[in-house]
């Protein structure tokens, strides 16, 4: 079934088409599906931009990760998971792929802020992410785009100025998918600190993809269900239990 989801995602992609997946950070399944779809699409010989919700200060185009993935334990969230780090490495090895770090800059606490990033620190995150992607599209206007961001950013809401809401007027053929799952575990920043948490199901246990050409009342064109989810902790997490709380 997961293979049919990848086929459906690849079918959605095309020259100038943007597909945004609203994922659940800190899980294995969403980056794995993105990697499979990117690999399948790259084999067609067409160009693909892959946008990820990691800081623009990360050297993702080289297949490497930087300071954001090596933060102190108390700051490690699902965006710096092992699976995202593996995705970055895999994308760099694929032909016809350009990986773009969409999020605003990350600067270590107490470290000086590079002058080129000062103007971005007070801007709305979604506006920075949309601007980053649009700048890359300007350089590669015939490329397809696959973006993996949190569902709150992927939702098309012009009033709230979400990432999806800012992009949609410029790219009316864009498709935004809400990622759901059949329950399981994820790495998250909880009230008890960063750890593996148990999540209730938001969709079915079988992977599936349903979408429509019109945006629904929830701000999405459709639903991407990845089935059961498993946590993907940050690779540098130390002394953290990988078992969810009882």
C-alpha cells in the first residue's frame, strides 16, 4: 500500500506543480515516504526541489547537517530527527534534486548572529519559509516541488498567513496534504522535556492518499495517511529513554 502512495505522489508532481505534505515531526514514516517519492521522481530525469522545515543555516545541499542537529538535549525536537538527517543525505545523492532548507536561521544561544540573518529574526516564520521556496522556484521555474513541513504550516489559510496560504495565490495548482496516522510514537518536546511520546490515531492504520482539486474547509486538498508511526529521535540525543511513557 505504501508503494501506491508513492506512485500517487509522483503522479501529482509535474513541471511547476507544488505538493506540500503537512507531516508529524519526529516520526520515521513521513521522511521515508518523501525520500521514496523523490527517488522515483528523480529517475524520470525531471528536476525536483525538496523543501524541508530545517533552518536555512544548515548545509543541506551538500547532504550534511550542522549545528541545528547538534543542539543541547533540551532543545532537540522532531525537526532534527535521525530520519530527517538521513533524508538530507539521501537527497544529495539523487540526480536532478535540489534540497532547500526553508526555515529561518538558527543561531546557538549566546552566539553572535551573522549580519545577513539579522533582518530575518523578527519576521513571521511562514513568510520566511514561503520566501525561501519562491526564491528557489524563481531559479528553477520548471522544477516540481515537494515540501515537507508541519501541518500547521502546510494548511492553506490566507488570513493566518500560513506557508501554504502565502504560496497558494501564486501557485493555484499547488496541492496541500494533511498528514495523518494510525497512532504510535513520535519524538517531541513535551512538558517533561524532549522524549518519545505516544500519539492517538488521527487516521486509519493503512497507508492511503485521498485528494481533491479544491481546498476543503480545513485548508487542505486532501489527506495522506501513513498508517502506524514510529518515533525517530535526534541522532545526538543522550540519556533519553526511547520508550514512551505508560
